[in-house]
C-alpha cells in the first residue's frame, strides 16, 4: 500500500469521527443535589435525542428525587415553580406545558431512566437549559444545553 493511500484512509476516518453527531444528553445526579455536567452539547441535525439520567446516590426518591427537564433558558423558572407543586406522581412537571421540551420521570438513588424526543424541537443558537424540578433543586441542579 502506498503512503498516499494510508494518508487518505486516515483523513477519511478522522472526518467520520468529527461528523458523528452527539444525540445524547447523559447525566448523573447524586445525593449532593448535583449533576455531573455543567453543560452538554448536542447536534442540531439529530433526528432523535436521548436523555439518560442515572441517580448514583443512595437516598430515596422522596428525599432526593431527580429528573431532567429541557426548556429554553427563559422558561426555566416558570416550569420549575409550577412543577414543584405537582408532586412525584406527575414527576414535578406539567407535561402539557408547551414550554417543556422534554422531561424524564423522577427517580431515586440507584435508579436509571431514559427518554427520547425529536431533535427538531431544538434549534442551533437558541439558549437551552436542563434542570431538575424536584422541589428546591432547580437552582443547584441545572446546566446549559448547547445546540450546534
Ligand atoms: Zn434533583
């Protein structure tokens, strides 16, 4: 094999890796009321985006429940405030609120949850956030969702 063939093969592989869109929002939450990431970047071209939340703590849902809610940054406060009063049965989120782009159910320590939503709900350049709507958590448990 000639050197030029090897080089073009490597270039091609590199291009494929950089083109691989990230369509995953993978987070963990712990007993210290924290997610493991301050920001997540997903690709605007994603057909479907998967949210995965793993609660790596030990506390039960009633004491330290976590979920992941996605919205525009400007809508976070109203969603969190309204959600806190809805109770665990509704995952502390108003599912019929159009401002809620996506959400997972609330889980306790040692549990895992996953949900999917259409990537078309997100647009590059808009300011998005993810946060936990368990009462009292949204100020600590929040991060920036970057769409590229
Ligand atoms: Zn939480």
